[in-house]
């Protein structure tokens, strides 16, 4: 006996009068086997209606944009000598404002880092600052020792060049 696939959402009943030997067109037979249930049908109808509404709204939007371009292009062309300077001034003003804001944020961040560094909280990068400070101090002490060692030599050379000095 051939097994039938379960049809979800419908009770499985066998009709006694169905004869499988009758040849029905295969398309109709497949269509009858795969009939969607009501939930699938409502979902499909919702999809079609939503798609149609969105397509209509897309068409209306495109039409409004084209009409706006047609009607406002002459106005823009006539007033363009005003728009270019206004746009330049606005660009410079906005760029300046954003630069000031950026510098303000950078200065607050650096002041916060310095505060944490001097309070001893060891913010990120403080080890490199300590290393640089020790290198600068070592170099300064070497220069000071060198100046003490050779300072008298240069002083005597100056006296030789200008004996009255």
C-alpha cells in the first residue's frame, strides 16, 4: 500500500470512492495535494497587499520628486548667486564650530590624563612619559657635567681672543 504524505492543517480522511487508477492530469493532482491552508493564504494575501501599497507609495514619491525638480530648478538657478556665498559662509562656520568642539574635547582629555598622572593613578602611557623624563634628566645632567668640565676651557679661550675681557 502506498503511503500518503500528511497534509498539515487538515484531517486525514480516505474517501472510499477515490480510485487511483483514474488518470487525472498531473498538474491538477499536484495542485490538489499542495493546497495551502488558511494561514498560508492570509499570509500570502498580506504580502501581496503590502507590496502593492509600497509600490504605489514608491511611485507617488518618485512623481513628487520629479515634479519638485521641474518646479524648483528655475528658482534655484535664479537665486544661485545668493546660495554660493551663503553655502561658503555656512561651511566655514560649521567647520570652525566642529574644530573648536574637537579641540575642546582633546584638551579635556589631555587635562584629565594629566590630572590622573599627577595624582599617581598611572593612566595609559604614563610609563613612556616616565621613561622620557628620566632620559631628559640624564641628558641634562650629562650636559651640565660636560659644561663644568669644558667651561673653563672655553673661558680661557675667550680671554685669549679678547685679553681685556
